[in-house]
C-alpha cells in the first residue's frame, strides 16, 4: 500500500501566517534537501496527430458507428480524426536534432509532453525550442519561478529583460529555470509524490487546444530514486481528460482550409465534429499502455483541461483507488485540476476506464486499463 513515509530531516513544516517563520522553514527545507539540477530539452513541434490510429472503436471492437462518425469520419467538409497540432516533445540535447525515445512506461502519455520528474530541493532547467509557426512558451504550475521563467504573456509590468519567456518566437530557443521548494511537493495528506502540469501560455486557449500540455511529477524530499520518481511506487500513470476544442486551436484555419470543401467556421455540425472527447489525445479506446501487474503499487495522476464542458468523473472498473485517504472508484476533476490516486490492483483483467458523464462516453472519452496476474 502506498503511503507517506516519514524520514528524519525530511519532514514537512507547519502551516503558519508568520512570514519570518515561513522563511526559516523554507531555508531549513533547502538545507536538508540540497537537491540536484535536472535539465530537459523540450521543443514544441508541428505534428499530424491521429486521435484514433486503429481506425475503429476499440471499446466495442467494431467499426465506428454513425454516432462516432460525427467526430472521427473524414470527408470533403470534415477533418476526421487526424489534425495538425503543436506538441511538446523531448530531445537528447540542446542541438534539438534527435528526438529522445519515449520509454515504454511513458508511451501512454500520447499527445502529452514528456514527464518532467524532480525531488523537493531540485532545480529544473527546461531548454525550450519553438519549432512551430506560432509563438509558444512553457508555463509551470506549483514550482517556484521568477518573472523571467513564468512563460505567460500578459501586461505584468516587467521590463524587457524579463519578457523573453512570455512568447518564444518560431525557430528560437529560451531556457526556463524553476526551483522545487517544499511547497511544490506533496502535502501532508498525499503520498510520496504529486503532479503539476505545464503548458503554453501565449494564447492559452489556442495553445492548449493545439496540444501544448504536459505533466510534472514532484517527489517528497528523501523519497526519490535517482531519476526523481518515488521509491515506493512501482508504476506511474498520467491521464488527461480533455474535450479538446480544435475550433479554438491555433491550427484551426490550417486544418479547415486543407479540406476540399471547407465549411464556414460558424457551421454548427462542423463545430461539433471538432470537439475531440479524448484521454491523452485518444478517443474510443485508442489509448494504449495503461498496464500494470496484480499487487503492484500504482500511482495514477489524473488531470483535466478545457472549458465549461470539461467536468469529468473518471471511473475505474474492477479496482479501487485511494485519494486523500478515501476509498473510491470514481473521482472528479475540473479544468486545470490535478489529483493523485493510489491503486494496488487485486483484480486481473482488461477493465473499462472512462468519464462517467454520459455525453462524454458517447463521444469517445473511453479507454481500458489492463491488470495482468
């Protein structure tokens, strides 16, 4: 069972409203968790993304029916299930000439960016190159950043020297640096790790609907493996429930005008066809890689993005999870909300994993996860 392990010299500080006490607590945590520097080379790339690469509904095991065709059938006036998108991808070094192979355990991330992993006390450096035709950035949640590494474009009364992070121009590179203080790590009611997200924040709606979103996992001081992952977890899985609105993507005109008979952007049926009810960028069971063994300590990081329709209730068939000490098999997430769910699966099989909002089920926000004996 996954739980919090108290380690000498790595315990949490008490919540307080006294600024001096907070400063002393932060200094003490920094001293006890000196950390290391972790560098990631991440680019925003232009990618033709396939939401349903199998070409069929893998939940039913049959071809798409008429209801599914609304979202996935291509035609002279419909985009179908392949869209040009901007996606975060990891490279081997700062030359950005060779993609870093995504390990098998992270293949399930799909359209999400690489998992950034760190331990409390670390410094994260992201060398970012924008390979797309649109301005892009990297804005993190949870960690400590200065105005020069915020990665968000707005009138924030900073000088030009602190604005390079806001929007990285096409073909250029910018280096972000984020500290990982104790307040970026898991809280008292969490286990050994927690998840934050990162995303582009130039045109936030346009950028995130284009695909520029990724996970960042922070492990408690003293409970991380050398790669930053938690020592008491056998399997980590990240899932993003998102009605991706391709109509709001920065790519919509490129995708629309590529059609033989492009409809007007105000066409209601065309608009509906571009709402991709996805998990990690896949629809109708096409997400693969949610695999584990019976008895393993599995940590699920669940998040959502999107608009007012992105009210999600992920449901695991066959097994249960612990969230904040409560036993559940359904959780709730709102846009930009993140939670951690721990599972020790005791029931082998291929199990349904889906949003319990009926409209979302019908539109393809469905997947399976597999527990092997």
